[in-house]
C-alpha cells in the first residue's frame, strides 16, 4: 500500500456551498496528499511502454556513433571545390551504411557515399548526388553544390553524447522513448511497479451484463468504463464487481479492497440518498477530505483514505463517472505512479457555435464537438442534451467545454475553454 500523509476533514464553508469544494481547490488538496509508489523493478524495454522511469537513463554511447552522411552523394574535401566552376574529382571507393570505405580521401578525390554511410578519412563534406555527375574522366561537381565545410555531414554524438542523461526519473515511457532506448543499446530499464487499483460499483439496481434485467434493474456500465480507463493509464486493476447497498457487505468490500490495492474507486453511493452508506462507512473506517465538488456533472465526489489506500468515491451516473475520473482521478493516478510534472489536461479557446445556458455557481464540463470553421478557426458546440445519464454523449464528444463557476449564459460566438479528448479517453 502507499503510505499517505495524515488527512483531515477539509472545510469549504467559504465557498458557494458549505458542502461543495471548488474544482481547483479539490485538485490542489488531492495533489497535496499524494505519495507515489517507491517499489522499483527492472523490465525489458518491450514491457516498458507506459511505465514510469525510477532512475535516470544515461547514454552508454554516442549517437550517432560516427560521422556519417545525411544523404546519398559524394564525400569530398570542401577545399577542393571551385566556387564558380565545375570541379572534377577522382572516384576512389564507396561507403555504404554498415560497410565503410577503407580509403582515405586526398586532394582531388571523392568517395561515393550513401545515407548513413561512415565519412571516410580525409573527407569533410558531402555533395548531394543531384549536384554531381560521374563521367569517364571522374566525378564532376557542379559549381556552388555546397556552401560551407561540413555540409550534409552528421557528426558523432550530434544527437546524444556518451554520458548524457537521456531520460529522467519520473518520465513516462512512450513509443519514441522505447525506440531511443533501443538506439542506445539499452535493453532494460528501472521502472516503478504498477499501481494497483481496486474498484466496484454499489447499488441494488445494478446487474452485470449477460444477466436478464428485472423490473427496476439496469446494467452496470461504470465498472467497464472505469476498467477501460485504468487500462489506458497502465494500472493493474482488480474488478470487485457489484456490491449491494448493505452496510456489512460494503464494509467487507472496503476492507478487502484497501488490503490489496493502492487506490480504491467506487461508483455510486456517495450522494445523500437514504440508502447511501458509503459516507458513513468512510467516516468510520478512514479519513475524508471532501464529499462534494462544485461542478456539473459529478457533484457527489469523495476523496479520502481507507487504511493505506487512497479512496475516490465517484458518482453513480455514467457521464459523471467519466468526467470526475478525467478531471481528478487521472492526474492523481499518474502522480501516484511516480510521474513528475503531471499537469491538468491542456485547454485552448474556441468560439461557441450555438448559445449555451448555464447558471453561475458551479464549474461545468459540457460534452462538445470541436470542428474547424470555413476560415480555419475552431468552433465548438455541445453534443445536445447534457444529462449525466446520457453516456452516448461521451462517445459523440471529442472535447469538454469547460465553463467556469462564475459564468452564466453564453451567446454564440463567445470564446470558451475546451479540453480535447483525443489521447485522454
């Protein structure tokens, strides 16, 4: 489990609602209490994708390892080339990538060289093949084919020098990083262990897919959504199923989850309904920072601790689950994995394509469709009905329209902040 700082009940009586935390303040409080995993393991780079480095990676070699040609052409001495007239040089050999030329280029000589080929001794410049022609009497280089010494030549260590720190602890391993490690001859890296997240849904009305629905029952989509989002973040997840709204069953599920996971996530059960026992259990079994967020959708959001595990109590509505996960849980899980410089999803401005109705008081994350206008500018419109139970809106959307708490109704053409969902969902 992750050792955590002592939590305390956080008062928000100075905000819009004494039981609702402003979005930015909630993010800051969660960040304050996060302590990343510390266990380290070594993995082959094929298994490193999505993992977080636990130690700096230092290059053991220069990249490239030798001076080489940036293109197909002729390796020459720049001093041989006449500035205003053709220059005829003697061809003395070839240099292919992986098959260097053993000859040394002297005055008046040239070596045929191909992209990546090692620069032969004595040569300092490469003339691209389009600016030279091989004839019976030698290689004729056009006037002005190159303008300076070293043109079209890559130098040893130009990209990375031996001893350079290539990647830093806390950095995520993406495809480019994997390829870079391979180019250095590094086959293993030290990474933090995967974060273990246990999750379950609460509610007597929920049934698993594949089971016929009885009156009043609905299929539990939240566990599948949460499981998919956790997979995208590289977490090791434990699906604990649906737990009925029975205090003993909920308490047992919480204890089992906290014993085997770093983070516990639930959906449903954190509102003020008569049958919602989660809040009461958490107050008895752990510590709580806040229970509600001044946002829409997703107001009933809890954050705290059960034993050594962090706890996120997400709302029950399907859209609210996704919105709260992406706005709060995602960043927290990345930080707990050991990532450094974790930032909120970037936003940029777009013009509203249609008016939006909004009451001041809560930050809203409306599902939007971002598109290019005829003049090349970005415009955005909502997906339509913004009800928190309309999960299809998350599939239709390609962004969140982020409306600050103080904002009211907005006219078409008004600039708004948008968060693109590509790469996030």
